[in-house]
C-alpha cells in the first residue's frame, strides 16, 4: 500500500482515537461528578463571578463546554435559568474547556506522554477487575485520558513523515491568510464538535514541526476560529426551543464571535507584539518561566493563548452582560407564547439527556409536580365531599387526566435517561422514580373514589353524625402535613425527617382504626344510619391508603438518599 495512504489512515485513526478518548473522558467524568454537577446547577446565582465560576467548574468536571452550554440552553428553555445567569455560565464554560488542551500541551512538552498512554492500560484493567461502579468509571476516565494521548502520538508519528517534505511544509506556510485560517478553525471545530480536540491536534502538528502559516501569529487565527466553531453544538440544540433558549445560544455565538474578531484585529495590527515574527521567540510560556525547547515552547504557547484568550474575553465582557442579553433580545424577537398545558413537562428538557444525573434531578422535580397535582385533586375531592358539592367532580376528573398524561411523559424520559448510560446508584434512582409515579397515580385514583362517595352521599341524602366531618378534616390535614415532609425528605434530602414522617403515617393509621371503631359502636347503639356504613368506612380507608403511598415514596428513595 502507498506510504502516503498509510499515513493518512494513521492520522485518521489517531484523530478517531483522540475523539473516542474525549468521549470516554467526558462521559465518565459526568458519571463521577454528575451529582455534584446537579447540585451546582441547582444553585444558579445572579452574581456574575459566581456564574462564571459555576460554568468553569462544571465544564472542567465533564471536560466539555458543549455539554455545559447545551445544559444551559435546556435550563433556560425550561424557565429555570434567566438569560443573565446563562450569559455568565457560558463565559465560564469557555474558560473551563481550555484545561484539556493545557494537559495535552504540558504532557507532550515534558515527554510524559508515554506515562499518560500507560494510563490507558491501567484504566482498562480497573474497569475489568473492579466491581464497584465508581471505580469502573474512574478507570474508564483514566483510559479516556490515555486514549487522548495515544491518539496524539499516532497522529504525531504519521505527521512526522511530512515534516521533512519541502512540498508539504511549503503548502502549510502558504496557508497564511488570516480569514481563511479563521474559517478553517470554525469549520474544523464544527465537524469535530470540540475546540479542545482541535487545539490538541494543532499542538501535535507543532510538535512535529508542521507550522500552519509558517510561524508568527498565523496559527492563532485557527484557535480563534475554533472558539466560534464550538458554538455549533449549542446552536443545534436550540432548534425548536423557546425564544429565551435560542437567545442563550445566540449569546454564546455573539460572545465568541466578538471576542475572536477583536483578538484577530489585535493580532493583525500588532503582528510582532503578541507572539513575535518568529513564533518561538516572544512567548506566553516565557511569561510562566518555562525552560523548554523551542518546539515545546510553541506547544505550551498554543494552550496558554487558548486559556488567555478566553479569560481575557470573559473579564472584558463580564461588565456588559446585560448589554449581551439585550442584543440577543433584539436579534431574536419575542413571539406570542402559547401557555403550557398542565400535563406538559416544565423542568425536564431533552437536552438534559446528555448529562443523565442532571436529567434525573429534573425528572424528580417533575415527579413531585405530578404529586402536587394529585394532592390538589385530593383537596378538591375531599372539599366536595364535606360540602356535598357535585360541581368538583369534573375538575377532579380533568386534573386526574392531566396527571396520567404527565406520568406517561415522565416514564418515557426515565426510560430514555436509563438508556443514556447510568451508574448503578442512578439506575436505582430511576427504578425508585418509576415506583413513585405509580404511587402518585394511585393517590389521584383514590381522590377520584371520593367523588363517587360524594355522588352517593348527595343521591341518598346521607347525613353523618355530629363532629365526624371535623375528625375527617383532621385526618385529611395530616395527610398534607405528611406530604410536606415527604417533599423535604426527597427533594431537599432532609433525611432526619424520615422518622417524623413515619410517625405521622402511624398516627393516620391509628386515626383510621379509631374512626372505624367509633363508627361501629355508633351503629350498634343505633346512633348512625346503616346505609352510611359502606361510604364512611371506604372513605376513611382510602384516606389511610394515601398515607401508605406517601410513605412508600419516602422509602423507595431511601437508597438514593443514603448515597
């Protein structure tokens, strides 16, 4: 086979290995830090620096600015995050994404790439031998990092052949048009869906002496283009979303384009001041007092420039966050928004499927929104029984229809989240949420039963003994108290309230036994009409069963709360 064909195949194989490594690294870092990421995003802040920090940390954890920006678009689409908050987090994500290129540059520069490649074997062995899910994820993340360097080494070996070919080096030197290089960076990053991967490939090329543009600032235009190309993921994810979600992706694009254009102008005007006419002379690396060779110096410069560019752009644009929001609002006008149906998802967005742990947190919120609706249905039905009001029946029926539809959507997303690749602990949580949906649906069905008792009560003109309605009201109130505890235990992880919830559920059980015993005593003394018997006992038992279902919800999530 022709040597050039072999080298091209090797370069493509190295690029594939690099991308798979980034995928392994990102997916397993998300599994390891998914819960931390979920807590981080739940603490959205209006403080600019806090937002930047959250964006940078979340991107550093999952090793992908694309994942962070897609999540930000999802949160804005769900109405959980404001455009102002989204803008600061997007800026932070741009900083966080530079870490991988730094690792690649320093690892290659100090000849420790073989050590990183050895991690590939170590990581795979950890995944094969380990029994704990967490250790397996750590192993695969380590293997992913090793695979990144393995891919860089393969590409470097393949490219080394061309470094000594005058025709190739001359061709690369002639690619000096800044606008062409900028466009190349945009397209290349859009295709690979990773600015970190593009920067790492450029670092590998420089290591073999293959200089695009022949030196100077030329290569930096590709880096600037890669920052614009990194917006493609968020732009694609915003298709079909709300106006604000599209504005969030537009802000990402505006921020990166404006910063890249301003830096491009600086590089064109002061060609010898930023890096120098000789690319290996005036360097960012020297600012950090690095004593390395010229090639190594150039590799570190690229990574440093990538970081420096994103940090400086953030510092410059941060005071003008509101202006950025305003411009996005001008470019994307408001449209008449149709009000969501009660059964439509509010907290969940399909974009969260890229980060399953975050998706689970949102689905948990949706599940309790469904529970809120069920308890509201109970409130309406119970009030109708006490007031002998048949008009509530239609409202309860409509609410229960919405509950059923919402439950179907949540279940569908739970299945899709499970298919996204979850840790064992998260799979347990998915199973618990499926169980919760069943319990919540059953509560709405029990509320519907109360409307049937109301029909019978009105039709047969049933009258209950004095004081009974007050006792039933007390039992009903305790159910709502119990539900308040359940929400705090599951959503806020207040595990110390489990015993209080259990004690309240036992009180409700005791009330049911006491009310039934009193009813039987009244019947035996002729103080109560026999035709009341079926309605009263069923009503009391139904209320007690609602307490049981609330208790099931707490204890089905018990495994999750311990983690």
